[in-house]
C-alpha cells in the first residue's frame, strides 16, 4: 500500500515474512542503514516481531524516487535471503484498502495478460479495517 502527502513524501507499506525480516535489518542494523543511505529514504521501520506472527509490516518513507529505490533494494535483499532461483516464482502480496472500488475484473485481466502474473483479488477487508 502506498500513500503520498502534499510535500512529495511517499509512504510504502510492505508485508514481509517474519522469518525474512531479519535480512532487511541486518547485523546490528547494518542492512537497513545501507538501504537508507543508498536509496535516500527518510526512514524504514519494521513492526515488532511477536511470537506466532507470520508477517511483519515494513514502512518506507521518503520522496517517491527514493522509496522506489529502497523497494528495489529490499526486494533484492529478500531474494538473496530466500535464495530464490531465477526460475522460481516470486510471490508478492499487496493489501489495497477498498481495492474493489479501485480495480475491477477487466483491469485485473489486463494486468494478468501484460505481466504474466497470477493475480488474485478477494473482497475480504484488511484486518485493521473490519
């Protein structure tokens, strides 16, 4: 989920598997500091790790170009940690509040054709919006 403000600051929230979140942080915070420095984002924050939680939220805040750069660095970091081969499918889950009103079946079909991705949409509300 992404949002932006009038000052050009963008916030991107990602869901990250809890067992992979440590790769974003790195030893003593080294990876998150490197990603911040290389991308130019203002901040990267991961939600707390709690027993039984399978996903953590990663929030990235900064100018749009910096947030995009940070996303690419985070994705590369997660790929390396998960040791994905080029032939293996990558799974990206996106939560879009009120997404049904934003994307219809025709748009989803066009995205599937253009990207070759398997895209699923559900009408279930986000956990915090019930």
